[in-house]
């Protein structure tokens, strides 16, 4: 399952074809799980690439240590939605919305944190994208990537929402830019992986239903919180990578 907090970007502002943002909006346990994992690395000036409806900004809205939060979004509808939320006070005053991609930012802008939360899998040139992100990273800053894992789980749902790929730890490591030091690279949601693999091989359901997502979030994610640590984060449906300059 995706986090529902972000979506992909291409080389120019575009309209997003996916439908998963609303579908995963209520996955509170999953959002809490991965956000707790990355929280120690999120601070200062934050760039939220492919910010979608602003779910990641919501998660970190009350966190301290964040100077500014930039929601970078290529889809005009989502960018307008973000701007309206900021104007109405629905997001903290430190938040700003920008329509576009990394290429559209001021070349001098630097960030202590750059986030790709369920976004990188949408980008065809993922290596080039992360290289550009590394060039925007301030000294001591962190680049954070959360993406769906394991090509064996690639389903019609992945294709329908514009995924180019699912990652393994090895393929995400290969996409990482030179000059950054890895902090962690591990899998998350082992219980969800088992369920997804069973669906892929046995049930062959093309699209998850809201009821399936609710059951996964309510029942399986809490199990994964314990199981993942016990397994040493060596299995899971999502892969998390963090690098620092």
C-alpha cells in the first residue's frame, strides 16, 4: 500500500492520473509508522516533492524544529488546493505551495530535508531526479525516500496510478546519487508484504477496496511495527532510504 501522502512528478508541470490519494487518506496507522521512522531526520527547511493534497505536511504540522515547509507539486489542481489550504489556515503559516518540479525552483535554494514520500516510483528518470535533489541539499541535510517495494508485487493498480517501478533495497541503492552517505535502507511492513503477495498470487485483485485498506491499516500495520524490528527490517512492502550530505 502507498502512504497516500504524495504522488509523482515528471519533468514538467502535469496533471496526475492516479486516484490513490483519497483511497489511502484514512491509513492513519501506516502514516504514523513511517513518519515516526523519518521524524528524526526531518527539520529546518523542508522540501516535500510531489506533495499531493498535503498529507505529509499535515503529519508534521505540529512538529517542532521545522523552519519552513515547501510543498512542490506539478499538478495544477493539487497546487491550487494546497495554496487554498495555506490561505485558510489549514496548514501552518510556515508552509508554502509551489507548482512545478525541482527545475522550477530558484537555483540558490537549499533544504535541510528533501522528501519523496511515495513519489520516486512515478518518475521515469529516478537517478537524474535524485541527483538534482542532492544538489539542493544543504550540508548535513537529509534526503528521504519511501517507495513501494518488490517488483513481484507490481500489479494493475501500480500501472493505473502511474508507477514506473517498485524498488528493492538494491535498486534504490543504485538510484541514489553519489556524494551522499547512506543512513538507512530498509524494508517496512512485513505483514503487508505477505498479504500483498497472497493477493498477487492467489486472489489476483486488481484494485484494493476501501475495506481492504482499512483492514490492512487497522490489523496488519500494528503487527508490522513489531515484526519488522524482529526481522531486522529485511522484509516489507515498502522500502525506506535515508541519505545525508
